């Protein structure tokens, strides 16, 4: 007799996970053997899991990760110079807590973006806010935003996430606006939040891409000074693997 009113009240209070668990337990004859504290513990556990999963799904939607990658799926057997010990330390996330950065360099196809997204996925699971951006598209979006009033809002968003992934950095030289935008983003984040940058170019070539020596020094100081590094090499993994593997 109490089942339906209880379900209605649980749902009305926003306890959807608990309501589902209550409904399942009420329909399970073996649940009659449970004590009241055991019932309550199961209901609370389901509510916690429901809320955790819902928050994780929201964080992943916000992150817009390019690949559905997880650290558990990383292939350490490929000949690309991936230091397993270092990567597992990065997976643990202490560098994000310390507000350090990460630079992943290597030729095309060795899994730079995939590894960055795997770290981003783990950060989401660790209840951290993450945002993925391809650098060429980001600069184009910021250029448009200058004219429609969204510029300050986008910069604030880029500056506030706990982990920002800047993918495909250095594909083309920066113009004056892009140099300014990148410096503004990194200035806001330096020492406060963590950034991952992936690039086909070694760090030694970044000055040339940035162009202006003064901007180059300022940008690299804020990005590389406190950065961990993954330097990859080898042949493209796309030749032997599907796009979902790395």
C-alpha cells in the first residue's frame, strides 16, 4: 500500500536513483530478508551511484573530447616511445592538483590526441572540469567572437576549466590576434589550472610558429616552465589500427 506514495515522494524530492532502487527491491521477494538498515544502505548507495553517473555524463558532454579514450585502453606495446611509468603517474592526476601543464609532442598518427583525451576522461572521472579544443578551430572561433560579443565569455570559459586540452598546436603560424589570444588564455591559467598541449612540432620549433619573439618568450614561459613532457616517435598507428585504438 505504501509503495506508490513512497515512489511519488522520492521522485518529487529528486531522489530518482533511490526511487528506482526502491521499486526494484519492492518487487524482489528476497529483499524481505533485509533489515531496515540494509534497505536504507542499498537505497542510499543507488542514489549516490545515480548522481555520480549523471554528473560524470554531464562533465563528459561539456568536455567534448575528440576521442572516446580511457587510460585502461592505452596500448603500451606500440613502438612510439611512450613511457608507461610516466603516463601512469599522469593518469593519477597529481600534476593537475599541482596545476602543472603537459606537452605531448610527436609525429602525426602516434596517438597524441588519443592520449590527451584519455587523460581528459580520467580527469572527468576524478570530478574535474575538462574542455577539449582543436587549436586551429579555437582561434577561428575567437576571431568570430570578437564581432558578436562572445569573446570575453569564451575566454572566461577557457580560463576557468580545471583541465584545458589544446590539440593540434603549431599546424600553422600564428597571426597577431592568435598570439594575443593564446597569451591571454595561458596568462589566466598559469599557476591556477592545468593545460595539455599536443603538437607535431618539437618545443624548439615553437618560437618560429608564434612569430613575435616577445610573445613567444611570454607564451612558452607560461606553458613550458611547469610542464611535464611526453615525447613520442615512430610510425603512424593509423596504418595498423582502427581510429578508436591507441
